[in-house]
C-alpha cells in the first residue's frame, strides 16, 4: 500500500511535467487546428542550448533556464513561420508533414552540434530529501510540481484577465468569428505558438534538471508524451490536458514499479488504446469544444 | 547493376510498401501513425513461417499478408468509430503496443542444432530461406519489384473500377458518402485491411532480405516517415508515396554529398515543397492534367 501511494506521488510529479507538455500542444492545437509534430524537437533545441551554456560557461541554474526557454521559443518561431504561417489555411495535413520534416531537421542539427550520446545538465543540488511519514519525495519532484502549478495559475490569469487571453480564447473557439471581430489572427497565432513553446521549455528544463543528463531522444519523447496526454485528457480543454498528463504519469509510475520497463510500455499503450475506444471524449469529458470537433475531422 | 545500387533499390521498394499502406488510409480520410506495426507483423510472421516452421517462402509471404490484413481489419473495427486525431493516436498506441509486445515475445525452436526464432528485444536472426535457396540479390530485387508491381496494379484496378472513387468520397466527405448509400465504416475497415496486408507484404520481404529483425526497427519514427512520404510525393496517385521514398532514400542517401546532413537537406526540401504544393508533388490537379494529356 505504501508503495502504491509512493508511486502515485512520484507519478503525479512527473505527470505535472507531462501536463505542461500537453498544455503546450493544446494551446497550439486550439488556435491552429493542426498538429505541431516539431513541438518536442523545439524543446530539444532549448535544452541543448541550456546544456551548452552550462558546459562552456559553467552557468548557474537561472541562465541555463533562460537559455532553454530562449532556444525553445526561437526554434518554435522558425517552425511557426515555415510550417504554419506559410502554408494555406485549409491544408492541415501539409502542416503536419512539414512540421515533421522540421522535426527531422532540428533533431539532426542538434545531433551534428552535439555528437555525444548524452550530455550533462545541471541539477538542483543541495536540496534535502523530503520525508512525509513513511513517504519520500525527491526535491526535484516538488520543484516540478510547484512550478507546474504556478505556471498553470499564471496561464489562467493570462487567459482570463488579459486582452491577449481573450483573443486567444476567441480564436480557439471560432476562427471566423475572431476574424470578423477584429482579432489579428496571424499575430495572436504566433504569440500563442511562442507561449506554448515557453511552457514546453519550462517542462523540458524541469525534466532535464531532474534526470541530470540529456540526449537527442528527448525531442521525440516530449512530442509523444505531450500528444498522448492531450488526447487522453480530452482535446481543447486546459483542464483536460493537465488531468491527462497526471493520469499518464501515475499509470506509468505504477506500471514501472509493478511490471518493470517492458511491462510499463505494454500497459501504458494498451490502456491508451482501450481508453481511446471506450472514452474518446477524454478524461475531462464535458461539452464538445470547437477544437475537439475539428479533431474529429481530418485534423 | 552493382551491389550498392541493388541494395538501395531494394530498400526503396520495401519502404514503398509501407508508404503505400499509409497513403491508402490517407485517401480513406484517416491518418495512421501505426502502419509500421503491420510491417512488423509481416516480418515476424513471415520469418517464423520460413525459419522456424521451415515452410516455403511463398507460403510465408501469404501467411504474412493474410495476418496483416486480418489484424488490420480487427484493429479498424473498434477504432473506425474514432476519427481524425483520435484515430491517429489509437493507431500510434496499437503500433507501440505491438513493438513493446515483440520486445517480450520469445518463440524459439531447435533448428539444425541452433535455437531459432524471435528472442524478445534481442531480435530474430537467421531468416535465411532466400540465401539457402541461392537467390541472388538481383533476383530478390526482381521479386520485390514484382510484388510492388502487383500492389500498384491492384490500386490501378481499383481506380479503373469503383474502389478508389469510393475510398476517395469516403475520405473527402463521409456524410455525402453515407447519403450516396455507401457504408462508410465498411469501406474504411476494408481500406485498413488492405493497408495492413500491403504493409505486411513489405515486412515479410524485408525480413528475408535483412535476415535479422528486431522490435526497435519498427518504431514510431518508421511509421511517421511512411506517412510523410505520401504527403510529399502527392496524394493524387499511388505513385506519389513511391516518389516520396525515391526522393528520401534514392536521391539523398545515394548522393553522398549530403552525408551527415541528409535530414537537414531533406527536411528543408520537404518544407519548401509543402509551402508551394500542400498536397504533395503529384497532387490531384496535376494527375488530372496528366490524365487529360494522356487521353489526347
């Protein structure tokens, strides 16, 4: 029983990072109605920018964090310009294929510059292990959880209290209505894209700082986890993305503990498959959103 | 032809099966991230048939295609209710489930003093039927080309009859298709089954050329590539996905100038093509123009 609770705790922490990745995906999907396959690889560029700063200038956590964020945002701007802004509005499949091509490009570019298999990433050193009775909580996990919570709260404020947030939600809900009410669609879309990249950058930084080492596989990993968490949560809702991320984290942690690495993979994907068939509206359920209806079409 | 050309051409042929498989589902209006699963099913079942059960090659290929088509239909049956992104993720989940299951799938028998058969993550070696039968690489390339020709012929036959039109109308507008009295679900299940069979055919041929296969080869990356080939080459004709494979493997891998930068060049090229031609190089308007020109 203690094991189960302990795994749940660890899973929730990792799951909060998944939730952030899913949140980034949801924001992009909401305003673009297209899938950005290069989301993870953009984060990868950021993480490696941070690692480079760390190894060459032995920079501390804050500059590394800022470099990660900057790298992810710049790479995402590149993706947005080429794969989304430049492609006609009705060609969602082309954007997907195009962002996949940029995924390949970014990943290979990173691999050319950083040829080793793994690189060191700075970790949160000197933080004490937290004990809650019989339970333990890694301090990195606490940082992860709290940062994710703070970020979600901040995002909520942006979405509900600012003009940009209003525009973003209008655009998410109905593109045509947004256009006729004078929202600068192209600009809001770009800004949303960059906001999503920044959120993804934070998630990537937290994950890299927890592991202490990074490889070029992280790009694909982030895309897959974010995509899966978004879909099991239910498309088009922020709450859904978070719930999906947390659920994925907990399921993975439990399966890893009880069934081992290969058991974890089998269980996670089998559950995902069954969940999609039985509950296509996602864990958050609720009303049909514009984004969800759009996803029902061919993207 | 020298050995290198033969091996590049064989690779192009084998990936073409996977690309056509993903293309058929795209025409039927579904995005599949998981066609590599059927490639894996074909490779493993074909390999088990010839290496472990000692069946002849043709029987191995037939069982692989049958299994691929059956699993394709079986998976499509519950998932066709989903659509768009949900279907895409469901296929991804199925493919990763297949790969993860192959990682623990062990089935070994003693063949002529050697334990032969799939050994989980260690892979499945000694699929040697083609080599023991003394088939030269050039002759094997002819077999691959023949099978690919048969698949292209089948699709051409479907375009000649009503099959392809039916697939396209279901893909473009399911509601209109249903109003015309077409069963959307049945058409999509048939498309998924056909796509599964074609990918499994490619997989069986691949296993016998490579003689060694392992679960890691059938990752998401393989499947997403297959999907991208059709989108780059063009959705207008079955030659589109083959053109996509030709550009990626044929042009860039054989042009050693780009060694190490292949993906950077390929990625940039694809992005530029898609900005100008969102439905690929050989898109529908282009194909209509070609057909009109041929009819003159």
